C-alpha cells in the first residue's frame, strides 16, 4: 500500500467521483449496521462510526467528514433528533481518521491502535462540551455516569469529570471502531481501493 | 430490522401537510426552549407538541418510543440532584446520598427541554415518510446529489440488514458462537461485519457504473418525476413556526 507516502499537500486532497458519492451511503449504512449488531450481540459499546472511519480510510478526511455529517443528519431526520447535536463529533471523527490514515497510521495494527486513541481523544474533546450543555455533563452510559457522580462528589471540577465520563466510554469504543475499520480496510480488494488513490506516482503492487 | 425511521401510516391532517413545513415547524419548536430559557414557555410548547401528536393520531407510538430513555432521565435526576454545582438546599436523604432542590430543578429543566425537542421532532418523524422528506428538500433547493446520498442510505440499510441475518445463519452453521461471554460476542462481530461490508462495497462499484451510464454526473438542471407537494396551510404553518421562535427570542431579551 502506498497510503501515507504522499506529500504534505495531498493529506486533504479528494477525488470527487460518482464512486466517491456512492461510497458515502454505504459508509452510513455500515454505521447503522455496526450499531445494530452491537445491540444484537448486547455489547456495552456504541460501534456506530465504523463506516465513517472506513470511508475516511478509503477516500480521505473530507469524505470521512461528509459521511459523518450526513450520518447524523439522516439519523436525526429518521430516528433520533438528539443526534443533530452530535453532528460535529461525527465530522471530527471522519476528519481525524482520514488524516491519520494519510499520515501512515494504518500501515500496521500497532499504528492503528494509536490512530484509535487519537480518534477517541478528538471525539471526547468535541463531545463533552455538548454533554455539559445538554445533560449537565452526563453521557447516558451507566459506567461513565457513575464515575462522573463519584468524581464530582469528591470535588473534581464539572468539566474535568464530564471529560473523563465521556473518555471512559469513547476510549474502548473508538479504539475498537478504528481496529475494526482497519481490519475491513485491509480485506478490501486492491482493485477497489486503487480507484480512490490519488496521484499517478503511487507505487501500486501489481495484482 | 424494519425500514429505517419512525413513520406510521395513518390518515390525518398532519400526514397531509407537506414535509418541508413540518420540518420548519419541528426545528423552530424544538429550539424554542433553548432560545427562551424558561420552564413555563417550555411547558407550553410541550403541550402544543403533545396535542399535535394527538392530531396526527400517533400519540401512543410517540410515548412508547420515549419509554427507552426513561432510565437515562431517571439517572439525570439522581446525578444532577447530587452533584449540580449550585446545590444548596437538601430535599431528600437516602443513606449517604443527599438530593438537592437546585439540582432536581436543573434536571427537570434539562428533561423538559429534551422531551420537547424529541416530541417536536416526532411530529415530523411519525407523520412523514423519510423518502418524501428528502424529495421535498430537493424540490426546495437541496442539491440533487446530496438528496441521492440521503435517499440511497434509506434504501441500502434494509437490504444490508436482510443480508446480515443470512450471513449470521451461514456463520452459525459453520460453528460461530453468537451467545455467551462478552469476549465470545465481541469475536462474533467481525465474521458478520466483514462479508457484509466487503460485498456492499463491491456492489457499490456496480451502482456507480449504473448511475454514470444514466447521466448521474452530467451537468445541467434536473427534472423530477413527482410534482412538488403543495398544501394550502404550508406557508401559514411555516410563518407561525418562525414567529414562535422569534417570539421566544424576544421573551428572552425583554425579561
């Protein structure tokens, strides 16, 4: 794979083709399915941004961001209006996942874990102010909220407690999300990925 | 998994109203409490939304859909009652835990605001087919390509969901465990997701080709198979909704 060997300019570059536009709904559907399967298997995680991360890996940060944005819009317009508020979180996840991929963080599993940690941190930083505004700092996750209550009662400032509340949920969730997307990405046919590749100078392994 | 969305088939005045007017209404009325910052105003718009759900004959479905968040709202009262920074007046003592009046009042405010947001959205979601909403948004000026992306999500999800159960059955027949400890369930995730995502992405290439052959990327204006949805109360409803939002802002400033 030639991912990550691009110059500084091409981190943000995107190929806007019909294929790119058709990739986005598939990414959103993967988000839905991840959430659905996580619920069906009764996992204590969301796993609802695998598609956003995967499209960011395949087609770059802007496509990832757009997938995240449209994901929350369509979710807000069909099932859960609160997801509109977390619109920015999804955009952030898509952007960061795409940038990390272009910087070469999806060349090995160990690097993908680092990418997952960065995505988790960004998701937390973007989400916790929204949590403070909407819910007085809570997340709705039982373990996170128990930690939040315990910390606040011990005199930890609200913002810090809220940050940690979100972080304990996001850390395992986003690392696993990025690893799953990484596994899927590696399993994709080269022929498909090459259609999203930028520039002619990329060394393509001959299939 | 059913078709995406909360839409319930009924005959009601709300079902007859055009989707864009309902979207304008839902957006404005959901935001009124955030703008007004007042519990009484919130109570009023909450009642308006409840009566509209009655008018749309979807009140029962709406309240049932809310049942899932009851637990979270309970923890909101519990946690905010204990830890809200402005807490001063103790109300209830349960063992070592003390609930304060200020925190409970704050939780009530957050709950009312959330319920109003959700019910306002329900007025739209329960009475509007998602596909109709997207089509009307394209008529109202949304770029057709964005409209296509949103619409195709609505089509892809049910077909993917149908494929999940096929894949799950196939993997089970090969001996995959889907019940048991957390680790077992976690490991069952990838064998289901992998074939699903990869086959969907391969199908995606065919869809892109099919679209391009039919002039998807062609420049120039687009025509529509369906006429825009007209309703005689469309503009009065939109005007009323925007007025309510401006009224809420005025209330906030004057008070």
